[in-house]
C-alpha cells in the first residue's frame, strides 16, 4: 500500500491509496513550485510557500503549526531534528499519520505541532493548541462556506463557543500526578507522548478536527470527508433571518452526542423569537415530530437544554427512554445521560388540575432537572445535589429562572434513510398498530413478505 517517494534508505510506507497519493504528490508539486528562497531545495517548500498556497483558508497560527509539524518529523535514515524546509516524504508522512494513522502516530504529529523541541510539552501549551484547533475548524468551514446553513455569530475576536469547546476538549486530558493542584499550577504540568496519545483516544474530536483543518484547508477531494455527522444541515421554514441560540462550536458539540443516524439535519420546530412566548404554540409545534433538541437561554446568559429521543406527547405520564439526556453549552459544555435510577425522561402536560402543567425532563413533579412552566417564560432547574434521572447539576444560574429565548429542533436522518423508512411497512414503523392487530386477533398478512432490514 506504500506509494510515497523515498530516495534512499528505509522507506516510509504511506497509508494512502494510489489515487489519493497522486493527489498529495500533486499538492506537494504545487507547494514546492512556489517562488522559493535561493537556499531552499526545489524538492521542498518553505513556510512562505505554504502561507501563500493556503491564503486565508486557515488562521496564520495554524498554518505555522502545520508547517512546524511537517518539518519536525524525523525520516528513516536521515538526521534528526527540524529541517529547514519540508520535503516530499515529510509532507506525505505528516498527512498519512494525521489522516489515517493510529492514536500513537497522531500523537506524534500533535506533539510536533505544539513544540518543535524534543520531550514533554506543558499543559498550557496543549491548552493553547486546542483553542487554535477549534478556532481553525470554525474558520475554515466558514471560509469554505460549509456551515450548512448555520451562521457564525459576529463580534470581535474568536467566538465565545470556541474557547468553551476547547476547554471541554482539554478537560478530557488526564494529567499525571495524584495530587490535586490549583488551576494555574495544573497548566505547568508536563505532558509526554503517552499523555497526548491517551488524550487523542479519549477525545476523538481532536483527530476529527485536525482532519477537517487539513481536508478543507488544502481542499483534497479524493480524500473523502463527510461533514454531515459533524455539522448538520440547518432548516428553518421562515424566510426571515434567524440566529440560533447556539453558535457553531455548540452545534458541533451537541450534535456529536445525538444517535449517529440523527446527526444529519436539524429542522426548527419552535422559536420564541419567531412563534411567540406561548406554551400552546410550543405544544402545537413540537408534538408528534420525532426526536428533538430543545434549548433555553436564561436571563443570566446560561444556555442549556435536553435531547428528547421520542416524539413529545401531551399526557399526564412520563415518556421517553434512556437515550434522552440533558446538556449545557454555556458557560461550560457538558452532557448528562441517564442514571437508570428512574424513567422520568420526558414530561409534557397542560390543562390538568392536580398535576403540574408544563414541559419537564428528569427528576420528579415540581422538582425537575429542567422545567418550562405553562406560564411561558418561567422555569426551574432543581438538583440538590444532582438530578436523579440524569445526574445533572443545576443548569441555570437561579434555581427558579426566567427566560426570553427558547428553541426546539427536530433532528432527523439523511434523506436516503428517510426514504427507506417511508418504504417500510406501516407495521414495521408503528408498533402501536402492530399491537392493536394482535389484541383484536387480526392476522398480519404482510408478515414474512417484508424486505429484510438492512444492516446498519
């Protein structure tokens, strides 16, 4: 499978297919044909050439990190240490490790991108790398116009969600040492190759984000990259401009925790901005619409919500299953999943005299992990110390909170999957119809005639 061009000594084996390697060779030829310094080998390229080729597709700090990662890779049979420029073999090795390599190979590249010096790096250096990485993903998707209908919030400096998502990714790193140290001292801890490798394994978004930076930065069509599971298509029926509570990093984070088949499209069902502050409107728009993501922003700026794995129904009983979860995206990103303690996943009711009227997730009557009252604009998040259903903390600043903004998005499969669902028998997609036939003793004539379900 090796197809790289090594001049002498032990060969590095690329993991690319022949057509992929041809594309990478062509990219290297374009980079190395850029105007070079007199002392630069024609079979290599400089940082200036890389910056010229990428233009504004990536932030300058990420272009420099890519270049340092490439030129710092040690080649078989060659002198160790950073080279003056990037050779063809270094370029191929870098992309091979980053796009198709193991956690060990990816960690090697990341270490080189963080620091050109040998040995461990400081935790604060990893933290800065993570912020640059998340910022570069948002930047390149915006630059290539591949945000799939989502809009990046305007304002000076990087979007707030970039730092919040970076902090969440960084928090998944396990720093060695048994003693607990204050935050600033934690950042002075050493991170060796084993720590970075474990981090890449624990936080798969690190490798995914690096792939996005390379694929969309260099535009490599032969190396396929499916953005659908990362950034879902955004659909809003209203023609007017609508800005979601969520920014792009928050959408990426929440979408990553949905069932895989439901990461492709988000369709807006309800927005307090578009449809008014009305609990009746909320119920009318979200019931019987399939799995949904609901979002709230309280008046103190905290953003949180929940994933409802089943269609909402107005009834006095709890509903849903253990795929439901609660989450927060600001001021920190976190997901809280089922504990198995009870089945109080979802609740939606109104018009009752003796039980609560409103929308709730987790906990119990009058003590929900997340509650939206029938008196729209009021809610609560009660957790002392944690919500029994989801083990979530208090999501809002105030236990009893007020809010102005609420959204509910239906999440759905890719178009092909939806067509396959429509082609299935009604008995396959509606277990209630199937159960009804069994109760009244009617035979199921289509049994045995249905197509076998495709393997997922």
